[in-house]
């Protein structure tokens, strides 16, 4: 989930090479928007529902080749998780681990926009008639009536199944869990940074266990064993970022191209198996390995943002998308669902409505909800951070952790 985490606690802006990570977050949010828009197409949704279902050549090209990365919402969320681990670790280290200020600021930063987005989703659900559902995508049909229990779960993000108002909220649960556990993640990453390869391998093993013991084709149900190692990987990259930046700076053209190609192939791995019709018959352990490698591809994309992708991710349009990524992630699904029920469109042409409408609403939401929420959370964090504590005089002043 693309929750912005300021890298510079005093200015609220990214600095240095980390600015490209904002752009990567924005691109990933756009990919999630395209992903949900295309799930309105029954033939594309079928590829997610049943790996063994027959597909046309066009559907196969869109799902079982690296072109899938253009609308692969799962990989985009994996990028979000690695990014969260990276930028929150950087912020925590720069702020000298002032956790008392971090918690109220972070939780307000997460929850205030979520509550507004849930209210928006419920309002649109009530305002837009559901109508006849025959022939519509199962993903769209899922968005029916929402009960009080579902709304409560989405408002808390921790109580009960999350995603009744918006399926995209499933990732927020893990953002909250990770945010609460951030001190432990930062402590471990800092102490293990000189053994990053061993620590990374341990995270891969844990993620494999999570993928192998959960429903492989339902990423939102895999649980902590699969999701939290992605944050941990970002923490490891951040803890050793100076050496990482030095290595990336030494890459030649061939290495840069190889990293990008490797990231694309790894991130597309589970879907490339569909080219030969293999995915439906492979053992669970092999499929779990493909999903772990897919997460590794997402991490490589984050590393590539510090190198070969740095310049394009700094483009002004991409930068704008990055600053609005959280808002876009929160508001796009109610828009997609409303468009789906209002038009009944079951072809990719639906993108002509869902993309501009979602971008416009994201700008409004950013100005009306996210921006004020962010400013409020920073004020609260600053107030808490200024409270005197034990040995305060012995510590240099530091900005609150965003």
C-alpha cells in the first residue's frame, strides 16, 4: 500500500536519490488502478480465478508475459511493502529512533485518510445502483452490499476480515502491523546489515513457508509469514544503503540492463508459467518458490529506482503521481466499481473512464483529506516529540519520525 513516509522528517520532502522512490510508488499506484479496472473484464478476471481456464491469444499475451507487469497489482503491492520498509527505516535512523513521537504521527497518517476513503466507498456504493449482474466480472459482483461488521473491520484494519468496502484495503492491515513493529524491524536490520545475504535468505525461507502454507492464488490471505518479510527486505536494503548506493553507482550499461531484465522476469515468474500451461499442475512448493522469486523481482525494482530508473522516476508527471499515490490507492476502487455498475463495460476501454476519473478524485482527496491529515499528524508528532523525557538533555535534537 503506497503510504508515503517522509524521508526528511523536518521538511516533509524526499531528498537525494530517495526522491526516485516517490516516483516508483506513484507508478505502482497507477498499476493497481489499471489492475482493478481490467478485472472488470471477465476474460482477464478468469485468469486470476482459474489458472487452468482456456484463454485466447490476446488474454494469454496480457497475462502470461512480462506485459502483465503493466497491470499486475500484486507486484505493485510487493513494491509498496519493500518501499515502506526502506523509507521508514531511513526515517527512523535519521530521527534517532524517537518512537514516542513516531507512533501517534504514523497511525494518524494511516488511519485518517482510510476512514475518509471508507466513507467515500460506502457513499458511492449506496448512490450507484447495482442492477443486473449477469455477465459481469465476479470481481465487480463481489462489491455488493456492505454490512456493519465489514465497515468496522475496514475502519480498524485489524478486527475481522478486511476489504468489504474496498478490496485494496487488505494491504493496509500489513502496513499497520509493520508500522507497529517497526522498532523491532529497524533494530534487527541495523544489527544484521553486515550479514545482509544471510538475513535475506532467512526472510526468503520464511516467505516460502508462508506462500506454501496459504492459498497461493489468493495473496491477500497468505498472512504474516509471506507479507512481513517483504517489509523486512526493505529494512535490510535501507540499513546498508550506503554500500548499496555505491554498488549501484558502479553498474555499467550491461549490468543495468541485466538488473531490469531480471526484475521483470522474476516479477512475472508465476504468470510466465501459464505460457506452457504449467501453473495449474505444479506442486505447491514450486509455486511458492515462484512467488518468493516474484517478491525478489519487486525488491530489484526498488533497487533499480536508485540506479537505472532514477531519472525517469524523477519526471515531474511521475513525481506528481508519487505525491498523490496514497490518495489514488484509496479512492480508485470505489470509482472503478461505480463505473463498472453504471456502464456494464466488460472491455479494456473502461480505462478511458476509470483512469482520468480516479486521478481527478485523487487530487481532490489529496487536497481535502490527505494533505490536512498529514499536517495534523506532523503537528501531533512534533508536540509529542517535544515532551521532556529521561536523559533528554544528553541527546541531540532530531526530527520526529514520519
